[in-house]
């Protein structure tokens, strides 16, 4: 691993390159925070994919892309005299120190859960009116549900045992089935949302990240379906020309593979 001096030199090199690109490259000159935003989101998802694939070389590359975006935003901020990369670093350092009094103060904690509870209490003292203020509106709904539940858990609003949460899942499934029988689409959607929310909560109690779990299933399905498509092509058929029984044979082969 690189020494701290080498790490700092590498970061300084990146800052220097960013200065040069912003001054000389036509594309980099034109960028604003707004034009970079969607690219940053894309890079973050690519990093997430690499993490799920456990491809550490790709993780390293994608971290570089995300870091570039952070440096880019800071550069733009410095041009308007609002903030620079030092302000960004100092801001997060102060936040970390303030929110870890068990490290930088005289507070004692018993475990991770107490750390989380202290974290939310400290944020309220910083002026936040709700523990849910830190949940971005633009998060995908599945991720948002998990973050909401995690946040309120930090202030003690939570179930005591996983068994209680599973009972809630079953209760919500029953209510959903009732609305399915009634055929009211609006109520069906509402109750289906409750089922998903309760499942996310149950996953949290089992320490299962719902986004990661669903994405694993997505990837698994894609691989199996593409295997099915490949076998269909080898037979000179399209999927529409195959029966469900024929497709099921290859689906089972894909599962075994």
C-alpha cells in the first residue's frame, strides 16, 4: 500500500490535472454542477455494480470516477468563491468529529446500535427538525424505504424482534389479498406498497440489504434468460416459437449451471 505521503501526492496530482482540464479542455470548461449531476448518478451506480460483482479492480476504477466528480464540483465551487476542496474536506472532518463523541469526546457507548442512536440525537441538536430530513427525495423507493426505517430505528421507533416484523408481513399480505379480491386497483397498489415496505423492514432485521438482494436476483434472472435465448438460437427458433415446456427445460439447465 502507498504511504500517506504518496497518497497526498496522488491527490495533489488529481487537483492539478483538474485545474488544467478546467482551463484548457473545451468540454471541461463548459460543465456546470447541473450538467455533471446525471453523470455523477451514473458513476455511482457503476460503482455499486462493481461492488456487487466483487470486482475490486473495477471498484478501484469507479472510485476514481466518483472522486473526479467530487473534485470537479469543488473546482466549480471555488470559481464562484463559495467553497473549495479544502472546505469540503474540513466540513466532513468537523461533522465526523462532532458525531463521534465516543471517539473524540467523553461519551461511552456499548455497541453499534447505541452509536446510531447517538448519531440521530446529535443531528437533531444540529438543528434538524426531523430525523427523516437526511433521506433524499430522489432516492429510488426501495432504497428510500430502507433508509427511512433505519433512521427511525436510530431514535428507538422500531420492533423488538424479527418475529414481530414477520407477523406484520403476513398481516400486510392478507390485506393485499383482500383488495385483490375486491378488484380496487388504487387500494391494491396501496396495500402492495405496504407489503414491500414490511418486507424491507424484515430484511433489515435479518441484516439483508433489499437493494442488494433484489439486484442479485435481477442479475440471476438476466443470466438465466440469456441462456434460454442462446439455446433457442442454437435450435434456430425464436422464444415465441417455443412452448413453455420447452423453455422450462433450458431454464432448469440454466439454474443448474
